[in-house]
C-alpha cells in the first residue's frame, strides 16, 4: 500500500473517531441517565435503523418512569 491509498482510509477512520467522541459519548450518558444500556449506541451505526429507533425510543415508556 502506498500513501495514495492509505491516506483516505486514515482520514475516514479519524473522522469516525471524532464523530463518535462528539456525538456518541453524550448520547451514551443520556442513555445511562434514562435507565437504558449504553450499548444501544451501536444502533446509531446502522443506517435507517437508527432513525426508526430514535422515534420508537422517544415515545416508549422509559425505565425511569416505571
């Protein structure tokens, strides 16, 4: 592999890590505060499923309300 093919991969990996730190960590804290498992953050990695989950999660009864 030369630098021409690895540079875009490294930039993409770096962007994913930054994106996770900016958005993933706060969402994990919100999930924990509402009584959900922090592993639900993995749903955010699946396109379309994350949008459906967001709507389901917003309108369901939260464990903290029970």
